C-alpha cells in the first residue's frame, strides 16, 4: 500500500501554517517518514529529510536563508533539492558529489495548501481539481489529526447507508429534534475515470433525483468530493502513518451568478477539534460523528471481525479497486489519478449535485459540517448572502 500511496501528491500543510512560523520551518510527518518543511525569504519552499546528515540534528531548528537551510550545530547548508552545498570548517576540495546530501522532495503551494510528492520519478502533475482552481470564490481550510488509519475514514465514505443511521437517527437523538430520516431503498456504485460514484435512492425519490442520477464522487485514493452550486469542497484524508491521519476540509463558497467574491490574500485555516472542553467527543456535527466511528474501530480496524453485507458493496468495491491499482503500480504503470496530461489537468471537473444538505438558508445558518468557526467567516457570509432572493437558491 505504501508504494501505491507514494505515487500521489498530498497536502502536508496549509500555506498559512508555514507563513505563521517565525522560524520559517515546520515539522511534518507523512507516510511514516519525518520531514522539515521550510520557506526561504524569497518564498521558495523546500521539503527535506528532517535530520542533518552531519550529526543527526533536527533541521526544524535550522537557519533558513536564501538558497536553503543550515543546521544549527556546524552550519551545514542544504538546498531545497537536498544538496549539501556548504560545510564550514571542512576542506571540501574534491568532495565526492552528493556524498553528504539529504533527501529532497518536490513541494509546492497550490490553492492555499502546501503539496508534496515523495514517490518515484518521473514526478506526475499535481491534480488541479476544480475547487482548487476557481477564481471567484472564498475558501476555508480545516485541519484535524485523527488517531486511526486513513482507510477507515475512506471506507466510511463508501457506505451511503450510514447517513440514514449515524447522521439521521443518532444525530437526531443528540439534537433531540425528533427528525426521522428517509429510508434507503437502493444504493449503487460505479467506477469512473477518477474514482467511484456512489448513489442512493431514498424513499420518495426517483432515479431522476440528483442523489441517484448524478451521484456523489469519491476521488481515488483518498478524497471525498462534496459539492453543489453554492458550496463545493474536498475532504482529503492524508496518511501520517499507519495509525494517524491528517484530515483536511477544503471548502469553497461560490457567489450567485453575476456577483463577485471578496479577495483573499491567503486562504484562512483553522484546527478543528475532536473533543470538547471536558475531553468528550464532539458529536453534534456530521463529520465529528464520522470521526467517532472511525476512531472507535481502533487505530487499525481488525477486519477479520467483519461480516459485510448489502450496505457494504461500496467498501468491497473500493478494496478491490485498491488492489487493482496496487498491481498496476507494481507492474510499473500509472495508477488512477496519476496525472501527466497538462491540458487535461487545467481543471479536473467532476459532476456534483444541486444543494445536497437542504436549502440555501440552511447553508447560511450552518456553513460547515465540522465544529469551529473560520477566520474567514465574514467573507463566507458575504458570499452566501449573494444568493438571497436568487432563483437558484434551492
């Protein structure tokens, strides 16, 4: 699995996180490895193995300067590509090429996130999913560190029926609102170019309803794509290691046709809590409920205890897809969503439903499916207000 996951670009930080660090450095644990992310005064980013090749000092404590980062012990300097270019007090005449280099990896800012690739060459293109490339919207980044394997979060997304029971019946008990969710009459799944489309048919619906006709895309290998004509976004599950996941909400809010969104110099970010002030799980939000289920399966779910059934068809399909794509990677091919066509990559579009979670006013009252409030909430509400009175509200 690790070889497959190294074929992809992943977000490793919000760009605002590295901007906020006076040191210009940020520790990163990703796919079970330790790195230092740094930003030069010129703005260039670097991602290196975390420890100096001299005496193993933590480069998070290093001095960042144009051209790279220096270790605090004896000043060895490394470029963003990992090349050791200076060793003060050493006679480097005739120094063998690359003998003291460290691991340097491609890294870039895009859409307000810092993305990294730590896999084999040739390096693929960073996928330009539509929410990342919009020009007339306001954005928000939420970040949560979840103490379980990333696949548990993905498999939850492959189970449409959990919406009826977890977010419906359980969610209504928490809120004591006597809400009775509609029953699932049918679920369906289709593999498409970028992943899996999951579909649901609720009682009272027909196959012409969006939740069946258009469906809900899951982008292989680790992203849930949620969207409608007002709000669109990505839920990206990034493996930190086998038992920890960094979950990113990347949300964009689009103004009504003819309106202009406020300008954001930097996409705001925030850390989304798992627990309340008393140390108890937060339960009143849909994604909080998803996290609880994934976490309580254990750091790595014991799948030998499972008894899968009809509601698990999507999970079975996703596991099969993972195995197929691992085999492709093992044979030297490009697995799904390894993008190399620059024209195709200008904007990767995926069909989404019309307003998924109710009407326009419901989104205005509660723009997020996760706890906390964005530093950009004023701009978000400004954009949402442009829909008031619009014929496209619902």
